[in-house]
C-alpha cells in the first residue's frame, strides 16, 4: 500500500488494539505501570493509550447505536 493512501478505520482499530495489548501485558504484577511505552509519562498520562481508548469508544458507539 502506498504511503500517501489514507489509513482505513480497520487499520486504525487494529493499531489501537495493539496499543491496548502493549499497555495491558507489559507487567503481570503491575499491568498499567509506565515504562514500556515511549509515550507514557505516568499512570494516567499516555497520549497513545488515550488515542486508542477514544478510537475504540468511537467505534463501539457506532456499532451499538439504536435505530
């Protein structure tokens, strides 16, 4: 795929899941400990994790809409 092509929603969702998996499986004793992610600045301050959670929430809100 050429670089200038737009990223599909499915690709974004796949990347978001990988970001969540990386944050969750980092350490079994303290799963949300900062240190494994280059974007983590503390327990509640990670732009990558915030992006992944926002994207998944957006996709879920579309999937579970009532008609």
